[in-house]
C-alpha cells in the first residue's frame, strides 16, 4: 500500500508536495483555538455556497474545499479574531 502524500502550505498559500509537517503561525492563539477559528470560517463559506445554490438553483462545483480556503485566508491575514471575555453575573 502506498503511503499518502503530505502537503506543506507555505505562507503565500502555495502547496508543496513534500514529506513533513505544517506549523501555522499561531498569532497568540492555541492550536485548538486556531482549529476552531478556521473551521468556523470554513462552515460559513460552505453555507454561503449552499445558499447561492438554493437561490439560483444551480450546482456550484467546488474546486477547493472550504477548509483550504479558510486556511489560506488566515495565512494571508484576510480575517482574524477578537477575544471578548464572558460577562460575570
């Protein structure tokens, strides 16, 4: 059985077919928070695609997965986060 390919995503969003691991710039986030941030953005992008399909009654072909789009946007600094502490009652 052939081993699966591993990809490295550079800061510029290009993917390289290499063996190795990807360590994203955390920017003050934990790895868990980064995964949550990217997954929420990917969910939003996927929901936009679904809404467009329903509105225009067409099937949109997905060339790039929403998770990869969200990761590339994060690496390019196109979105971020703000930390709002919970209000104490």
